[in-house]
C-alpha cells in the first residue's frame, strides 16, 4: 500500500513506536490520526507532523474505539489503515499477578485489536481495500521472561493477526504483524538492565522501527521483525522445541542470578 493520501489511525501514538510511526507515515504523505489516553502527548505529536489529528481514546473500551473511527472518518475521511499499537505490560507470574492485571492487559493488548477490526473492517471489505497492523512482540512468538500476562496476551495478538491475514487478504484487506525485540521506549524501561541485555535482544530506536513498518506496508508484508536474530530464534524454536525450551530455562536462571547479584 502506498501511504500517500491514506487515512491512518495509530493507537498508542503519543510516544514510542506509535509516535515515530505517526511521523514516518506523515512523511510519506499520509493523513494521520494519533489516538492515545495521553491527549496532550497526542496533540504534541500531531503538531510535530504538521496536520495530524489527535484524539483521546481508551482502546479497552469498544465504544471509544468506535467513536475514534467515527471522528477520524468525519475529519479526515474513511480509514484506510488502522494500526493497533497501544499496549501495556503490567503483571508478572500467575501466582503474584492480580486477576485485574490479567483482565486489563487482555482488554488493552487483545480486545482493543478486536474492537478496531470490528470498527473498520466492514467498510474496508465493502471498498475492497484496507490495511490492519497489529503490534505484538517477539514475546508473542517466542515468550518473555518474568511476565506471563504480557507473553500470553501477545500470543493472542499473533493468533488474531495471522487469522485476519489468512481470511481477508484475498478480499483486499492486508495485515501486518509488528513483532519487535527490544525497543528504546518507556515500556522497555532501562535498556541497559539485566533483562534487556539478556532477553530483549538488540535494542532499536523507535525511528528505526518506524521505517521498518513503512517498508513493510509498502511491500504488503505480514511479519515485521526488528533484527535478523529474531528469525534465528524463531527457527530454533520451530525446529527443536525441547532444545529451545532448555535454552530459555538457562536464560531464565541467568536473569534470576543477575537480579540476586544486584540486590
């Protein structure tokens, strides 16, 4: 898809990957709607890109997602591309994480994507064209140490994106899945931490990831990886799951040992 003159909605657009993608899309000539709970941050991004539209939206609320799409369509035109990028990473292991952590992360990391599809897909199918982008994480293809809620919900996003790609591709609606390794955003925290060094892989800057997203959309490519090592890790998991699990267990132990040393 050529981004020029396309109406693009990006959730979680006030910072990190979302903000960088808003700028990158605008540079390609897209008309961008930046959606975020942080309205002031979204407005700042809109000002930066020149003529962006900023809208406050809690993506965990289907009514607000519907209102977002309606407001964007009224102001900029029908939505050509919806980028479900907003996400949270609260939680930990199943024994210590509150059920509310699971419910909130499921709502933001999974159901928000479902709400977006429900809001924009009918019109895309009617027009015979459209684009859906889902931000998951390599946590959704491999896993992540220390946060079962995040790994579980991101696996669900991967499943949804694959299903959408299989079901709607031949009807004109393209799907991409962004599955980054570590990215230097507020969600990652200290990119020099033991977790990031051992488990998050090579750390990319949001602007780098944004260019990867632009290229993938232009190529209409499904999987967007942020470093070649991710493909290597995926191949290892696919070809020898038991060996991969043993390696991840050893990495888990190194992370735990490093944390003990820090304390």
